C-alpha cells in the first residue's frame, strides 16, 4: 500500500511540473489550441499563438504569462485589443531565415493597448538574440493625440500621418488618449532601417496622449533614436537612455509633454553613429517649417526637468550605411524648425576623451529652419571643453562660456543672447537626475558614466 501511495505521488508531481512548464507555450494553460490559423491571436488557446514564434495581429485581450518569448515577426495589437505582459517577461527579437530585421516589431495600432508593467525586481524586457544595434524595429505606439501641421500652423485634430514603416495611422483630436502602460521596461538593440527616412527606434511614440503611462524605462543600444516623439502630449519619467547611433531623445510634429528625471549617456566604447547624430534633437514641425512665411505657432514645446547627460565618445562610423562613413556628433543638442525648449536643473558632462561636436554644444538652427530662441529656457551645469570657435559655431556678444550657436551664419535668421528668456550654462548648483531611480537596471554608472 505504501509503495502504491509513493508511485501516485511521483506521478502527480511529474504531471504538475509538466503543466507548469507549458504555461507560455501554445495553449497557454496546458490545453490544446483550437481553431484554424488565420494570422490573428485572440487568446492563449488560439492556434496562431506560439511563444517560440510570436507574431501576428492581436485582436483579443489576454495576458502573456511570465516567461521567455521569441519575437519572429510583426506583433500588432489592433483597435479594441489589449495585450498585457506579466512582470518578468522577456521578449527576444529573433531573426529566422529570410526574415528581415525591419519585419520584426511590437506595434500598437490606434485604439489598441499594450500593458507592460514590470517591477524593479521583475522588469519586462524587449531585447534581441544577438544583442546588436538594429537587430529589429522596436516598439511602436500609435495614438490619437494632436499633431501640428507646420504648413498651416493648425492643431485642430485634422492632421494625421502614417508611420515610416508599416503605414499605420496616427494623430487625431484626443490629447487624453492612451495606448497603454509601460513601467520598468527595458528595450534594446532596435532601430533597423530600410533607408534614411524609414527607420525604427527603440521606442517610437506616435501621437501619444496623456493617457499613456511611460515611466521607469531603460532604452539602450539603438541603431537610430532611443526614443522619438511624433507630436502628442505624453509625459515620461525616470528614463535612462544609453548609446544611440542617431539621437538619444528626438521629437517633432508638436510634442508638448514633459520629461522628468532623465539620464542620457553615450559611452566611450560606443562607436555606431549616423550623420547628424546628437544627444537631443528637437523639431517643431516634421522636417521643415513648410510655410512661407514660416508659421511658428502650436509647435513643439517640451519641458525637461532633472536631466543628466554624459558624452564619453562623439566619433564613430555608420555601420548601417554602405562604406561605413565616419561622423562626429553634429551638436550636443539641436533645436530647430520652430521648436521651443525648457530645461530645468540639467547637468552635462562632455569628457575630455570625446571629440568636439561639429556645431558646438547647442545648435538652434540649420537648413530646415531656426528654433524659436525667444522662447528657449535653459539652466545647465556644464563641465567640459570650451567649444567657442568650433567649425560652424558663432557666438553673440556677451555669450557665456562655453558658448553655443546662438547666432546663425548664412541666410538663416540669427538670435542674440538677449533673445533667450533664460540661458544659464554654469549653474553649479544643478545636480541633474537622481541615479538611484535606475538601480533596477544594474547600470554601472561609476565605470561607464564617471562623474555624471
């Protein structure tokens, strides 16, 4: 009798272990998938759901159990659906034979939602199998918040656009719109390119409204931008962005949100770079002011509070372009095409080992149009070389060290120092961002971002 009880116990234990290991495989709860494959995923029992071949259109609302998933194509959350990811989930972009990196992404269409809420102990990760910049497209959120039409200066909700890749619609008249909740999330190695105008980012925010929650994010090693805002009103907080071949922060189409407690780092060993890279690039419209004379109302006007930026390498080669041309950072920060900016409590360190940028520390204009310098407010504690006299840099009388491109050369309108409502470079009382907020990432600030 005792032997029979023992055999029964062993059998029960084996069955329990088998079921537990099956929770993130097709069926999700250990059941057999039903139905016929049609490219849509409505539940964990849908035959199109496969943790080792995750792709397709999510048209239902369900939760992925914590575990490891292989992202092998485009995973698209459609209108009305909600995809929820459990804390501790890892999604690994994995290119299979014949699958281009530009065909691997996580996308949310207008009306869909992605809820990826991890914890400090169990973050949610979107990474790649080979851990190389440009391995996949990244995470796209498409919303219904307003965009600015730089050709008319209007922001009435009538102006919409489609994404660079995938042609998904974004824009509308709902600035409170939301596409989900991302917290304690890591995204890395994305930004695959088709060409110079069709690119992904680690995180692309298309017309996101205040209903989208974005906080405690770690974005790193992107082949294009680490994070880009296409209009909208969404706010972000506690964001660590490390190593981007193009810009660490980028925005256009009238983004009017806030970014609080942000750290940007370009590490000494990171040498992937594109033409025109910078630690920050802000546009008011899309790519130019578009109208004659230029309309400069209703354009981008974000506010950064508690910002730390460390530049430890400003040179590199563009690995994504034939011939791998060599570039330097265009500028530390570039604001143009009617973009306004407010930066409070910033700490910026430009290491002695990092080459000088082509156009100085801060550039307020280029061929696409000038920024609205009269509305720029910058309060910065800067440590690094004096860039006055660098190629393409002109400074106005009374400009404080280290100087910037206040007055443009050529045919663009120039701005004098007095046009800025607030411009303080050497405010030594500024402490920048709170690094303790990023303890969950285990990022080694002491070695990789010394002095920041």
